């Protein structure tokens, strides 16, 4: 895999509201207060949402760049179990391990993005990587050199959905660049499972609608860090809309590539 060369023609302050979110000075009193606030959100609900993280002009430019690439996106439409990393043979059809749920959206991956585009510029900013590292409590963190998944865009149109699932990594970083006119809500059931107890009854309650999930308010420009390994989550079906739902996802590695 080739190492991605950093692009520095756009400054951090052009993207991020550093007055509100001083990620370039995390050792300052304001920076420490921000980290404490984020950790508090993560400990309570396994999610950190920072609205207005991206400046409005940056959001508009990112959304425009993504919209121009939408015609090149690969359509994904399939059904899968929430437990795709496990052997799910032998379970009853109505068991959570057997139930198939739909994933339907459009996807753009790293190699489809311009090397000097805004999506990659944002990803390659060291201050963002360090901010994520501190939030996750890691000693080190690096941008992924994977030519496919280091930067990924999920684009959802009317009737698209990304149904209930768990993540297989510790945390997912995303930026909301555009929301649909209706639907496409991020819903989650925090810490519904553990390494010792899968809590299939609790998962079934969510699937049947007997347990209402939480909903995250993620207006355009939001930074989102979600701990989805033990928290069930989905993006609900997109309703009637004139614009797509755009989510920019960043992948990191704990070792340099």
C-alpha cells in the first residue's frame, strides 16, 4: 500500500471552528475542557457529537465536491445479519443471529477522490488525527494508507437504509456534510451487548420496536465519534427528499503503514 502524501494548501482554520473546538491546542484549559466534555458524552451514550465542528463554508464546499462525484458512486443493496463476523449457522429463523436486514446506499471510496480534493485534505490534517487519538485514549494513531477505505463516503437517497448492525472496530469517525429532507436518522442502543453477554433478548426488543432506540441529532457540519462495537445502530430509511444524505467516514490505524 502506498503512503498518502499530505496536502497542506488549505489551513485547519478554514475547515474547523477552532474558537468553539480548539483541537489545535488540546493542552490549553479550553482544550482540556473540550476533551472532558467529549469523554463525558462517550461514557454516557457511547457517542460524541460536536455540531458546528466544520465551518459552514467548508460544509458547503465539501457537499458540493461530494455531489459532483455522486454519479460515480457504487450502489450497494444486499441483506445481511448483524453478526457478520460470526458463524451464524444453526439458529432459528427469528433469532437475531439469523435475521437478515437490508443495507442500501451508494458508496465512494478513497481511490475515487481527487488527491487534492477537500475530503482528503480534511482527512490528512494531523490535528484531527490527534484529537481522535486523545478521545480514544490511544498512545498513537495514524491515517490509514489503505487505498480503498481510508476515506469513505456513504450517500443515501430516498428509500435507502443502513439497517441495524454492530461495528467490529473500537470507534468510527464521521462528518455529516448533508442531511436528507426526511428520514436518514442515526439511531442507536448504547452498550446493548458485552463481550460476556450478547443480550439477544434486548436486541430482539429493538428489532421488534418494543425498545425505542436513541436518536442522534447530527446537523450538517457535525463531527461524530461513535463506539459501535457493543452498541446496536442504524441509519433509518430515507424518506422523500430532494437532496442526498452524505456521511464522510475516516479510518485510522494504531500502527504506521
